C-alpha cells in the first residue's frame, strides 16, 4: 500500500518548493489537485516545448490534476471552500499576507476543518524584519550565506549555480513536516500547521559551518564581523572579504585530502577524512606526508608544509586520466569520483542500475527521462507519477467531482472564475 493513498491534497503553489513537495506526495499515492492562476504556473512559460509544457514544469508537477482558478474572483470562493472541505492537506507558498487575505491560512481553516494539515512556505520566515519580503532561491542563497559558502564566482562576484539548492531542500523539509503532521493526526485526530522557510533550508545545508562554541569561537567570530564591516566600508572586493572568513577545515584537508584535482583529461574528487584513508591516499599516489608521523604544531609551518605537498600531489594527479586514477583509487578503497556533468547522469550505468531515473511517456512531448522518486519504500510505496494532463483539460471533471452541476461548472467557466483547455499564458 502506498503511504499517502486515499489522501486529498490541494496545492496552491508555483515555482519549486511546494510543487515538488506535492509531487512527492502524489508519487506516494495522494490525489493532488494543483490550483493554478488562469495563466498557469509561471514555469509553464519558461521555454515551452509544447503549449504550457516545459522541462521546469514536468520536473516537479507530475501526477497531479490541475485546476485553473482566479483566486480573487468573487465566484472563486465556493470552489475554494469545496476544495478545502475535502482536503487532508493544503499546501501554499503565497506572497506574504495573501493566504490570510483569501482565508487559506491555518488560523482561518482550523476552526472549520480541525483535521486539515496546512503546509506553508515563506522566503524568510513569518516574523522579523524580513518577514514580508519576497524571496526566491538565488536571493535566499545570498541572504543565508549559502552563496558565499559554495564559493562560485563570476568575475570576482559570488553567484548561485544552476541548482536551486534552497528550494529543493525546502521541499524535502516540507514533505517531512507534512508526513509528521499526518502521523500525529492519526494519533490525536487533530490536524496542524507546518511552517517552512527557504531561509532555514539555506541554513540547513550549511549545518557543518553553523556551529559556534562560544569559548572557542566567540571572540574570533566577533573579530571577523568587525573586520568585514571595515572592509565593506572601505569598498574591498568580495574575494578579499571571503579570505578573512575562518574555517574549521585544516590545511591538510583543504590542500590535499578533501578536494578536487585536475587530471590529464578532466578532474577527480577525493575525500579522505580519516588518518587511515589519508595514509592510503599518500601511498597510492607515491608520496609521503611526514606530518602524519610527527604532527606539526606551528600553524604557519603546517600551512607551508601542506602548500608544498599540495603542489606535489597536483603534479602527480595530473599525470594520469580520471579513469586511470579511479581504477587505482577504487582498488585501494580511497573514496574518489570523476567530476561529472549533470547531463551525463541521465545515462550513467550506476543511476540506471538503481532506477534513479524514469522514462516518462508524455502525451505532448513523447519520451521524457526524469528523476524517479527520491526514496524507495517496499511494496511500491512510491512510484513514478505520470505526466499531468494538459492545462485546463480536467476543469469540468474536477468541478463536477467537487459537487458542482454541469450547469454550475459551465457558469464558472463563462464568468471567468476558471477556464478550460487552452494555451497557457493566453
């Protein structure tokens, strides 16, 4: 049995976090109705391959039933009420204040629907000076420190990569929260509210760095913040500011044992975090690290030592191809991998062997390879969801399933509350 079979989910979401969470629930058996504006989720118009169908939309909107709805139209209220009345879960990522304005916040819903679980995503959390600000993944990566932590630069200026890390992490946190709230409801009969912020998602993936031991770090952190303020006042570039940031990684880890190397044909990453793995790595590449036998206590001397060892290790790794080094490292148990591009993973034998991708038959686009559900549960608990039907094509059927008569459903179409199948964005 699928874990969410029999559950009704209504998604008032767009872009990534809420839609991907709803897709996960659909792949776990939930019946998901995605409420979209009359123009459709904005991602439907990001380089469409067919009317309303894009790579972005397909990547996080499978297994759903879409209902176009003008939420501000006076005639939308009965539709919203009927959707919510039968819902187990309501998901939203409205701009700040809109959920309250149209009565889809938990405080408005709970008195009438005490078993409902409401999941909400905000950019920066619901309190504090930034609570009412809009924010998307790139903005949150900047605000949360994640952009600086990841270290990608463009012309000396920090920038986000193509992967919307905060959005997808937020989606997974939200899905966990919804599952937790539903489990509690099974025990208590009471629904609840799951509140997730993109800001927290950006912080979470930096968990290793976001620890302050006051006795060890307090003074150093204060000094660094003061130094940053001075540098910013003086207009110093980001690269210089980044250079004064403290790190818990040792010179050996940064320079030699936990990093990527250029090879003769590409690049390879190695991750040797234990002394045993570090010794094996050195033996495999034919070098020695005297600091493994006699630790160097002086910090400056340690930095110089690993700068020299780094240069020698780089020269050795550059002498063979990535595949040659991978064979040697695998044989010795050294954790290593060639640096792949995302496109290559769609045909990667390891990915295919574990069913991590799925070949979707799309009614408008034909074969489409997508990621499979990100987890497995025995008994086909999660299964790849089919493509969502064309925008507006299920409007009448969905309205009638909510109890509207055919005449009432047609009236909702004619008055502009909703619409039937047509080109998204027109």
